[in-house]
C-alpha cells in the first residue's frame, strides 16, 4: 500500500480527493466529521512543505447549483484546519488553473464542487486528465466514494506516477483487513437490519473468515419462518426462505455457529405506542410483530460477543429509532464496547449500525467506525473497490 508517510511532499502540489459531502442546513454545515476525518492527511502534506488542492463533491447537483457550492463549507474547512483556504470558482476552468499554478508551499486550495460537471460521475477520461494537470501527485482519502469509478476517485489515478492512500483510506482498508484477512480468533460478525436480501453477499463472503455470526433484527424472521416458526406480522421475505436455509446449511458445513434470537420484544403496531409483549421468537401471535431482541437473546448475544477477539458489526438488532425498541441494539453496543476494552478489535460499519453507535455515544469506545456506507458494504461483500485498485495499479 502506497501511504503518504512513505513520501516527502516538500515543494509538491498534491491533489487530494476528500469526502467533504457534509450535511447542510440553510447553508450551514451540521456535521463536520468528514472534514475532521480528512484533516490528518492535509496536515501531513502541509507539514512536509507541500501544498494541497482539495477536490470533493457536495450533494447531488444537477449542473451548477450555488446552494451546493463549496463556498458554503469554506469557513467550516478553515475552522477545522485552522488555516486560510483559497477557493476556486471552477473545477478545471481558468480560476482553478491559475490558482493551482500560483499555489505556494503551505497553501491549500479548494476547488468547486466536482459534480457541477457530469463528467465526474461519468468517469470521463479527458476531465480526469484536466484535473490531473493541476498537481504533481494524487492522494485518495475519500473512502465513502471509493466504490465509484468516478473521474476524481478512480480514473484520475492513471495520470500520476506518485499516487497514494490518504490516512483515512489507509485506516479504513487496514480495519477491514483486520477482520477479513487477519482477525484474531474467534471472529464474530453481528448482522442485523431490516432485510436479509441486502445482506446475503456479505454473509456468503464472511462465512470463510468468521467463527460465529449473530443474526438479529428484521432479517432474523426470514430464518425463523424458514425453520417453521410462527412470526406473526414480523418483517420477512418469503422468497428468501430457501436462501436462509442454504445459509444455515453452509454454516454447518463450514463449522460456523449461527446465533439467532430466541425471544423477541413485539408490538401490535410498527410504532413506539403499540401494545408490547415478549414472545419466543418462533411463537409470535398473529397480531404482533417483532421489534427488538428479547432478554434471553441478549444474554446469548452478550456471551458470544464477550468471547470474541475480532468483531464486525453491521446492522441494528431492533428498530432502534423507537426508544421502546432500542434496548437490544444498545445492549449489543455495550457488549461490543466491553469486549473492546478486554482487547478485542471491533469494527462498526455500514449505514444504520454507525447511526446506532453514534446515537448511543459509543463511537469512541469501539476500535473503528467506518466512514463509508456503500464502500464498506461492498468491501465486506469481497468486492475490490475501483478507487482502491486504481491506487495499486
Ligand atoms: P439495514 O439498512 O438493512 O441495515 O436496516 C436498518 C433498519 O432495520 C433500521 O432502520 C431498523 O429500524 C430496521 N430494523 C431492525 N430490526 C427490525 C425489525 N425487527 N423490524 C423492522 N425493521 C427492523
């Protein structure tokens, strides 16, 4: 892996693909964590005596849209980095060309929103080449878009002799490898979320590296129904029942233990307000639907989590958005934190489990929380991400 620590950027202009696609509310940045996450890479280049040209998309503009101009986030970037930033009014136009040409060591230039050009998402070669001419070397630090073969994330790399993983991208890749390639045993995957269909490629891929899989949340009901249980009104996918049985058989063949919930907190409606009751997972009455892992399930999950040395967590084990059904996901999070304190490596990644650890304020108590939703899921599915391959070729 070509990391930026192996290179001196003295007098070099580095074009850095960052992920500054931050949430905005009335032109104000409401969560700056992506900017914070990119700052170690930027600071390394500046402290070497180099200069930075930052490139990113912001939102999904259709053509030029001043509401999604990088000018909206300039102040926040300056505050996070603690230095003045030069803003270019265009991406590959005259302003970008002259400002990058005149850029001095120690200076940072932020180009306008890449997606003001359709060529960005189209992966246009000529556009990527124009961008590449602005700098001497290329760094990708945008894990969140590494699964896209866009001009700035993938295509551009071919125009550089010197191309590198930024510090954030490096951390993401190492964390995934720590689970998928070199996880200390026992390795556990906790999978939850609404639907089994979206998780199948992950289950199939991780089966070869894990010792245990906890299957919780909405996706567990397809397994329970396939095994002959009564699941009431619980979410499930009839067309996936055979797949669920295949997974159970494959796990048996590979000596992987699958832990399904044994009881479940149910409600008469999909809201915080329905009548609540706890049932065995395979004996849910018709009028009820499963909303959260029950107490006996949580005891079983906790024991498995505390016995594991490597933990991957993707997906909540209940409808954690409703306060009455957040206990299961919070308990799983607490157990992951305890296991981490005891020396386990824990990676939380992919959409809603990240939202859950943030909601319960556990993000600093696990080993790593991935910044990339889709990119993380594709990595767990075993796919090689185009943005990463481009740095290796
Ligand atoms: P996913 O994006 O597939 O990881 O799904 C995350 C969503 O699954 C969250 O919004 C949860 O509310 C939802 N979820 C978890 N458990 C259940 C359940 N028992 N019934 C319905 N939805 C659930």
